[in-house]
C-alpha cells in the first residue's frame, strides 16, 4: 500500500507543468508608443527564438488584458498598447504588471513582471479655479487662512514640491508643509494691515509646482475682499456749485446735481442729501433728491424778481458723519421769439436745361426780438446746385448755380434756415420742393454691349430665341423705346429675312428653320429709338448661333460601297492576333459630340476572328487564322455617331484568307457573282425543306405500316427482316425527287483556297433511283446524310475530286 502511494505521488509530480521559480523582471516607462521593446524574453529565459514558435509561446494575464505582445521570431517582448501608470495603478508607490509566458510541448509557465515607471505627465490641479476670502480690514498681522491644496496624479519627485504667489504682494505670503498626522497643508499668511479705502480687494495667483523635468504647474485665482468699517466722512466733489438757469425753464427741470463720496461701503457709505434753510427763507423754488442729489425747480423762475439763488446742501452717511457745500443758481434772460420767413414768389417745376442763375424763389425774413436776439442770418443746406443771394434789405433770392440733370436728381427738397443771434439762437426752417421737368437729353442704353442667342437647327418657324432690352433714363414719351433691325454692316443689304424683332418688347424670333451645315452664325444690328424730338437711338450687335442637331448620319468614305465588283481584303493565313486587315474611314457632317464616331462589328462570318477599333475604325485579327476558318469572310461594320438619338451607317467588307498572296485561285468573277450564289442557296434551302416534308410524310406512313405488322411478329426483338428493310428503303427511295442515285460530298478547305467536289458511288444499287446529299461544314461540324448508307458505301474514293477552278466553272440547272 505504501509503495502504491509513492508511485502515485511520483506520477503526479512528473505530470505537473514546469514553472520557473524566479520571475523575469523588466521595467518600461509609461506612455510609451505601441511596439516599444521591453526586453528579450527568449534570451533571458534561456530559450532559442525558434523554440517560442515551436512550442506555441503565448502571454496570459489574470485580468485577461494584453498590455504586451510577444514577437515569436525574435523573442522580444513589445508594448501592445499605450500604458498609463495612473490608470493602471493609481497612486501606488510601485506599479507592476504580472503575466505568464506559456509554452507547450512540454507545458511550461514563466512568470514575467513588468514595472511601469512614472513620468511627469500630469500637472498639479487645484479643486477650484478661484477661491474668495472675506477679511475685515481690522484683521491682525500674522492671521492665517487655510487653502485647499492642489492634487497631482504623479508620484515621487513628479508630485507637488512647492507653492508660490504670483505676482508677489506685500499683504500675503504662502505657507505649506506636512502636519503631524502626515497630511499636507497650505495657508495664506497676512503680512501687512489691510485698508479697504486704499485697496478694496486683492487679486493674486497661487502656483503649485511639481518636481518633474520639465516641471509642471497648476494655478488657482485668489480674491481677497476687504470688509469695511465706518472710518471716513462724506466729501463733496466741489465746495461751491454754480448753475445758470434760463428764466423760461419748466417746473421739474434739473438745475444741477451735487455729488458727495464716502470711502466706506455698505451702510457706512450710503449718503443722503438735504437743504439747510437760510435765515428768514420760508419758501424755496428748488427741491433736492435725498438719494441722487439732483436739484430741481419746484415753481417757475422770474429773472426780474430774483437774479441769483444761494442754497446750502448737507450730505450725511449711515454712520452719522456729514459734510456741507454751497449752491449758487444764476438766472439767464432768454430769447423767446423765433425768426419769421415770408415767401414772395416760387417757381416749380423747373426744366432741367435751365441756365445757372435762374431765380427759383424770392422771400423775406424778420424777428420781433431786439439786439443780438433780433439779428438774423439765413443758410441753405444744399449749396451744390442752389444758393441764397441777398437781394434788398432783408430779402433773399433762391437761385441755381449749376446745370441740372433730371435723370440724376428728379426733385430737390431745399431747406432754408433763418436763425437769430440769441443765446440759445432760435431758428425757423422753410422747405422748398423743386421738381425738375424732363427734356430728351438721353438716348436708349442696352443692358448688354452685345447679345449672343442660340437656336437649334431645324427649329420651328417663329421660335423665340431671346430678347434685347434697352432703357432710357428720360421719362414719358422721351423714354418710350421701339426696336428695329439694321444690317450688321453698312455696306450690306437689308437685314436677314430669317430674323425678326418685336418693336415693343425686343423679343427676337427666328422666322424659318435653319440648317447648321449651311449657316452656323448670323449677326444683325438691333436699333433702339426713343419717341423724343429729336429722337435718339442706340445700336447693339445680336449674334445668333445655330446649335447643331444630330440630323446627319455618318458617311463611309472607305471602303467604297459603289465599286463593282466589291473589293476584298487579303489576309495571310499566317496573320497573328492584331494583324491590320483594313481601316474603315467615315465622316459626319454634324459637329461636336454629334460628329464623334464609334465603330462596331455588327455581323461577321466568324465574329471571333475579327475585332474593330471603336475609335480608329481599324479592322484587326482578334486571334490567329486557323485551317478551319472559312476562306471567304464577310463583315458588316456599324458606324455610329454620339448624338441623341444616335445615327448610324453600315459598311460590308469581304476578306479572303490566303496562304500565299501569289496563289490567288479564286477569280474575281466568283466574288462578283456571290450574290447570285446567295440566291441559289436560298432556292436550294426551299427545295430541301420541301424534300424534308415529303420524307417526313413517307416516314409517317412507314411507321404506321410497321405498327400494323408488329402484331404478326412472334418472340425475339427483331424489328425488320431483310426483305422488309429492302422493301422499306425502296419505298422511301421511290419517294425522292432527285433522279440520280448518287451521294455528293462537298468539301471546302479553309487553308488552300481550293474546293473539292466528290462523286461517290451508288449506295444501294438494287434500290430505285434515289438522290441524297451530304454537306460538310467548314468548322468541323457533324455531317448529316439524308439517306441510309452502309460502311462499304463510304469507302474513300478520290477519283471524283474536282479542283476549285473546275468547281467554279460548274453550272447547276
């Protein structure tokens, strides 16, 4: 039993993963970039880099976050993301990130510890941006006022090391340190007595500085408000106040304001005003506002009764302290009569061609006052076009001094002001409204120096293409504008009959359809005349631009479709992909994008053999020529313009695939008669369809007969006997329409340019005459015989082969 227990303990020990006793320790600075190298784990662990990959080394942490990554190829430990020591460890003195390096085959754990070192990446921060202290001005020297200190997320030397005041002042200093309990404190210490009247508040900044390199700092604003005590009496700004008051000022008017100040504040600085009555004075014409110190009239004044008034004013603060001042009010005689202006004559409206010096109005002025208050002067506000001219004694003339222009100013509002020499002077203003009548001194003016209008070709008759507009600065008949057409040049005949202009509103019409290909632009002169006497006019050039429409299809210049016989392009059998066969040249009578042509391969004998350049029209080989390609190739090229809708034209091309240009065996006559061959092919197809229908009818009869005979067949799977087969074939053969019992095989080879025509021997000599055909395609298609044959019947026989020339000379009737 003991031996078994020891064996189990040994097995459990051997099955435990290998764990390194001492961890691998590294240090890295916080805020390092991703990918920064921490250390070489493989080297420090005594492992080769290849072992890390072979043993699938990986990193595992307890919280699952991967702050680092392992580079298996080199064994380096890299920073996987930006590290913030304050976020990871807070205010802890040390910040260590442990994790495991796990190796497999065999399983092994290596503990790795990375210490994140602090950098000075945080500045001190005060909990409040501004701190306010209220301190009485009687506070004792050395008084201390506690301030909440700043906080710094960094540790060690990067934390707060000192406090200072900026700017330095003579009233306060800062004291900081550590209390017996280990808590830090900061206090403001009063160094000089406060005087609220000298300085009511004190502003300065407390700066907290850390010990980093470079150091960082944080600030808070300090506001010291000094509380007041009543140690100052009110003081007037003047010992004596003097005011001059007109005798006609109304009741309640402010004469003046007395002002007293008290350096104290609050109730100690609140001041109230009051009059101290003079000896024997029972009723005063003035009152004073106890708060503002305004002195107002309480009843009308009379200069003849009393010329001057003397008042005594007392100011008292809330603490009982007071001050006294004197107020002298001097009465002033007033000018209470305004000048008068009497108009004798006035002319309006005034023609705009009136000469300078023309009299517009005659008027007189007078004033009932005497002395300086009765002396009058006249002034005109607008002295650019008009002026005042003294006439006789107190008469004045209002005259023009410059030429008038109704189009610039149609009406003048003139103000004549008569003022006396009183103090203050009294004035009277007379307004003259002078209307200016019009004369025809302005010709029509077009809104543009020239007009460009556009019309699409093939337009409908009398289409509106635009409008010209001319304005005349005159009014009435002088401003009525009519429009007409003139030749573009004086030497030309009357203006183009295809353009018309509305004489009333200047609308321009095109009277008949235009063709861009015949005329692209028309220029005419439009004249604008007013109805004045004499009439004035102006001309403007109107340029009518015809806009092209896509009304012309492309015209193919090459290859010409009128040649007879049509030409063919020769293509060598050795031609490779990209070989230039020919080039289609076409033009379009339109312009712009309507004349942009593109080329497309519409149809071809073998569409995969040729390609047409969309822009150039070049016909090239798409692939190399092979022996299976037909000798004669037909292509239809589509030429299309870029109009909307597009127009197109087609051109037919022929190409001969030849192995040697010197061995051209196909005569031009065969090419010229190919159209006839096409017609003959059509007839042959019709005949073949008819024969096929006849064959299907015979087969239906044959099948019906066999169905009836089937009942007589007993056992086995034999469907036809020899006699039956021969008889059936004879019946079918008898139904044919061709008289000769021969099969024909036509073989057109693509490489040599020669054609072969074979006569085969009769297929079933014992059958009635029958004609069957066999066609072989040029592209390796399967042959389809039109009659039953045997293996002996298709034996090779070259005795009936014809040359291409002989085949071309055959005639089929």
